[in-house]
């Protein structure tokens, strides 16, 4: 359902009020906090200095080696993000991560996937990357192309998803609710079907296609892992393929914990469904994450474990939120890629 503009602005202002960033556009106000979190008041690290936000109209273009392809035929009518038909834009945000700017794409009405082929040896395995951005935008480099740079070095094909945004979650009685139709999930399911249906074309193994997601993207990973139901009409043969990934990596996830109860309650929100068919899952999180409580991944991990799904977790004392793969003084930022590689070897993907 597309909100009318007046209601849309009202919801955005309500949702954005928890962020302290100030900038010229309504979107920029929210996505910097959503994608990268708020720097601690006691954090004077140059890795997290706030910088001015810049946004301009234009369609995001991939980095060298990437081939961007549309997810849907041009004649397929798609539900629009909250901003309707507004032209796509790109920008960079605040604060710095690893001492560098990070960039986003938003007002995405026609989603795409960008394919990066492995360097040298091809294992046949594929990893689809779902960047974060708080469902306001897609963090294209920090949690997208930079992840692909590492993935292809491991002999895997990498596919970065630019999904439809923004889609603000509604509020009911002061509590956040999941949209009945989640546009990013539809795009992720479509991409998975395309990859399986076109596996021979891309030189990939259709039984070794996994996903990695960050923040909002991690929530999408949990969704695509636990359901095969689609909320859109089947367009072609690709939509008859299973959308469920063969392995899943969840980095600093959110929107899953039912925090209306006691502080150490580890129950999930009623909209979070767990399937015993979910794939082996690797979870990464920092205990001091100021945006997504450590109990979020703990609750998800326990629910998967109760369903008989293999789960590995790596929890670190420090790291904050939205560190991507940029090395900082926090060990988690330098160690998690090697741990993921070992895990992929352990489960037979590499």
C-alpha cells in the first residue's frame, strides 16, 4: 500500500525523531542514523567523525567489474516505495566509517542486482549481498560493493542487491509494525529465483547460493531464510524457483526482538517466523551496538537452534553498528571475514 504524501511525511517525522543528525533532505535525516548508527558521545575516534551529507539525483552505477541488471521485466508493474515515482538519488552520509565516507542509493523504484565474477578460481558458490540503510536507502559501498570485493577474492560470485527504498515501517499504538508487504523481501526473492534459473549462464552452482545482510539487510536475510511464500504475482520461470538461500550470514540485525517484556526476554516479535528449513546461519554482532540491541541476534539464534537449524555466533565486546568490512581498532572489524571464510569451509561451501 502506498501512503499519501501527507501521511507519509507525518510517519517519516515520527520515525526520524530518534536521530540527531541534521541535513537538508528528509531522507538524509534518517538514513545516516539508520545505516550507521549514532556515534557515542564519548567516542572521539576519527573513524566516526560526522561530515556533511550530500545527495544528488542520478541512478547508482556499479564499481569496476560489476554488471547491473534489472530484477523485473520493464512491463511488470511494481509497488512503489514511499516516495512514489521520485527519481533515484545517490549520496554520502555521516558519520565516517573506518575514517571514510560511505555512500547510498535511494528512491529506488526499479530494483537491480549487480553481478561480480570471482578473480581466478571459481568455486561455483555465490553470495548475494543485502546492504543496510534502515529501509531508507541502500548502503551501496560500505555494506555492498566492498563486501563483494572480498567475496570474489574467495573464488565466489557476488551479487549486490539494490532493493526498493524507502519503506518506512508503520506505527500502531506507538509500536513499530512490519509492513504487510516488504518490498525489499520481494526483490531479494526475485533475485534468488533469477540466479537459480540462470545458474548455467552465470557459471554458478544453484545449490550453493547464500546471502549476507547488514542491519536492515540482515532482517531481510532472516525473512528470506524462513519463508518461501511470495507476496507478488509470479512473473516467469524464475519465480518458480525456491527463493530460500543455501546459507545465511546475519550482521547486526534488528526488528526481531519483542522488547515489550522484561529486559532479558528473548522472545521474537509476532511477525518473525522460524522454519526448520532455514539454512545454516552465521551471526555477527557487537555487544556495544547502540542501534540494535545484542538481544536481537541472541533471540534469533536461539529460535533457529530450537527449530534444529545449525547456528554459529561471533559476539565481540566492541564494534558498534554498521562497520561493514572496514578495519578499525575494534577486533571484530578485522576478524569476522576470516571467521566467515572458515565457516563456509566447515559447511562445505568453499
